[in-house]
């Protein structure tokens, strides 16, 4: 069975090359691409997004690079999100009620990453900085 997982590794411009090397050493990257996104508000902050090959009985979090999270993607709006951030967003949009059937207006979250950090919700507006071909 062919399984994959989408990951994001947060880095900075001056650490990008080291981060890319670490990602390549740690994982088998699917599609031979790492998408590097730039935080529009803080231009030195970069986010590497990539799909990895999962193998049976593998624990991807055993040797995970620091500042790396597993993430999901809404393809038609290019929105990356964690499940915690999605649940938080639904609660905010739905008058404090978590309803997993709630329809999110994804067009309001185009080209961004939705995450939580220290129990805080964060929307990071992004743009493509580079596409690294492996």
C-alpha cells in the first residue's frame, strides 16, 4: 500500500539550505519537490511543504526535524492547515460550536497556512518563494 503524509518545516532564509538538506536526509520525498513558501508578513520566515513516503510500521515522528508538523491541504484554495487549527476556525465561524460538518468558506483562506501555537490560532498569509526540485 502506498501511503504518504504532507509535512511542513518552518525555517528562515538563512537556514533554508540546511533545512532542505535535513529534510532530504530524513525522508523519501514524493514527487521530488519541496515547496518553499514565504510568510508575507515576516519575509525572513519560510515554510517548506513536502509529501513524504510512509512505510509500514514507520514512526515518522521518531526522527522528525525540529519545527516540523504534519498538515493537510485544501487543494482548490491552496490552504494548508492542522486539524487543531481547523477545529478552532470552525468554532469561531460557527458561534462557538464545533461541528465537523460545518462548511468553511475556503476562498477566505486562500494561499495561507492555518496553525495553532501555544493554544493560539494563527493564519499565515503566504506566497511561493521557491520550488526545490530533488
